[in-house]
């Protein structure tokens, strides 16, 4: 319980810069990044805008929840890459939900940091190889889907980092991560249709489902 409380507190503190990052990068393609530094309530004092970025306190709440979950359930040796993924994943999830894009400015440093942190997490070369193969397999899979189906390349650039994280927990976690991703995406699409927030041909942000599916698969592997 204490670990969860500490993790939630740290996540809540991280929520402030994460909100600023989500606001900065949540712009349509071709537009410059925002320079606004919003308050937790989404207001930008510098420009006097009533509200910019994600809804008030949502980023902070998500960051606190992730901090609590990782601190309570994730193995200590996995925390560096998973925390790194949680930080970038929080921003990417909100950006993708807002403007249907996963910017290179976020997916590239996420991948580079993951590539550095994963080998430091486990000293077994077999684990390194599995993480590398899982990263390559998911990256190739999403790249093929981006080329053959109406999907963005941002999903393919995010996939290797998620594959490496799933690889830490084993191949079953990799398969489960894919299953949970598409299950969550389907449920979200149905919910949007029922609420009339989207039509049958509307573009769906897959990034949040990919990120949440990865988290669920990793934690399920730990619990199993």
C-alpha cells in the first residue's frame, strides 16, 4: 500500500510537466508546436486562452494512477524501462486521442531510451534477444498494416518500444499485448459509435489502446 501511495504521489508531480508536453505536441500536422505552459486546469496564463490541451486534471490523474500501479505491481528491476514508457506513453496517449498523430519528437526518444534501459534491466542475453525480436516483430507488423490498411506510420514507430517492454515478460505477454490492444480498440470504437461520437468511417486513435494493452499484458504476466 505504501509503495502505491508513493508511486501515485510521484506520478501526480510528474503530471504537471506531462500536461505541458501533451499540450505542446497536440497540434495538427504542419502546425508549429505550442509554447503554452498550461495550469492543471488547462489554462494558459501567458496567452490568456480559456483552455488548451487535455481536460482539467486528466493528465495528472492518469500519471498518478500509472505511478501507483507500477509501484505496487511491477518488479523493481523492470521499473526503469516501464517508468520511461509510462512517461512518454501518457503524453502520446493524450496527443493521439486529441489530434490522431504520434509525433516523431516523442516516439524516437521513447525508442532510444527503451533501447538503452532494457539491457540494463536484465543481465541475461536471452532476454535481450527476446526483447529485440519482439520489438522488430511488432514494428514490422504495424508497418505492414500501415502500408496495407488505413493506419498511420506513428503506430509503427511506437510499436518497437512496446514490443521491447512486452518482451521482458515473455512471448506470451507479447501475444497478449496484441490481443488486448485490438480488444480495447474494438470496445472503444463501439463506445464511440453508440455515443454517436464517431461514424463507421471515422479515424480511430490506436495509440491509447496500444499503450494500455501493453500495460495490461505486462501486469498480467507479473500476476501470472
